[in-house]
């Protein structure tokens, strides 16, 4: 097997112009397989004899040894490339690594705030001009489950006040309508009144494309400005500093599902193209239910 590995690494160097780091990774991955097949003896192993059953055993040993799923997936990718090269060179009649599936990636549950924490955050901005703007931003993001780029991109023409609906331009230029609640509506009304009274010349010259949320110069707020604003109120309230603008979107979806909203409706409200993306929030809700159950049920533990 060592001869085939050396030729493969030479191919990566000369024909593929792979980096030193890539070649080092392939060398280590293939050496680890060889060590498994020979049982750490000094004997070489015939690469042409390796079959899918051998590789299944190898992958199983990786799982048993506690290797991360990302590491196992990378080693499988190395094996597929190695045996694909073997087919090209003629010493492998097939690719025994091809039928093996990568381990399913575990998805981290999104961080979200409780309803009490959300209330604390939304009450944090002061009742002056900039504070009213900040309150309107936070209320709108939570009320409609908006991405930070979506709230920064809102224009006056996107706000249908009589219907209590925002027109959102989301990912992939997809548009959706987002209803907002009474708290967000009142916060927007107060902010827009302050903005009209401030009436900078730049804002006054604009019409349909007037941004709803502007800075002191009357120009559109950036996503970074909104993130810094949120960070300021997190420090003020003592809430978890790993909270980001996207946390409000996570909280929106989680709270809806906790209160019985169906997942298809939440998908539409979030503007997700695929239901799979929305399903992560069902796991959050299930985790919460399990936590409550384990704390409350006398025979849960």
C-alpha cells in the first residue's frame, strides 16, 4: 500500500499542485488506515485487496474511538480520492469508499432568549430620539423575525401601516409579507414621528426609497451599526453577550412554535425556502419540553 500512497501523494504534488497542508492531511489519513489494516505491525498491506467491508470496519473504529464527525467525513473524502486515483492507475478495479456515507452533521441548536429576557431587552432603550429608533428596530426584528439585513433595508414604501404589514426583501431577492404586532407598530409610529420632526435635508429629499431606520445624518443604518446598538443594550441589561441580531429571529421562531404555531406557517414567516431549515426550531422546542418534563415529573430521572 505504501507504494500506491507515495504515487498518489506525488500526483497531488505534481499534477494537482496541492498545498503542503493538503498533502500532509492525505498522508496522515492514509497512514491511519494502513495502521488499522495491519494492526500496527511493520508489514505492508496490498491496496488492491481493500474492499468496502474493510472500510466499514475502519469507519466503525473511528466512531468507537470518539473521532469528530467532521474528522471522519474528511478521512472518507481522502479515501475516495485515493481509490479514484487507484482506478485511474489500474490497481483498483472499483472505489470501495464510494458506497460509504458521511456521518450526518450534528446541528447546533440556535441560541434564543426567553420571553422574559426579550421583554427586558425591548424595554432597555431610553425614550429619546435615538432610543425610540433603537426600540423600534428591536421590536420590529422580534415581531417579524427579520434578519438584520432585512430590517436595515426597510424603506417607507415597505410599511403598510393600515394593514400592519411589512414588505421584506429577503435572501435570493425573494419577497414576502411580514405581519407585525401592536407593540412594534406603536414603536414604529413613535420613531417615524421623531424622524419626521428631525427632518434632515437628505431624508426630506427622498420619498419611496427613504430608509425607515436612519442615523443622525439621515442615512441608512448599516447592519454593523445595528449589531453595535444591540451589544450596547445587552451590556446594559446584563443579558448573554453571545446574543446577536439573529438571536431575535431565533427567538421569534421558537416562541411561535412553543405557543402552537404550525411549522409551515413559521417557514413562511421566516422566508425559508426549505422546510428543513425551519425544522431546527422544532428541536429547540422539544428540548425545552424535555427539560420541563425532567424537572417536574417525579419519575423522570
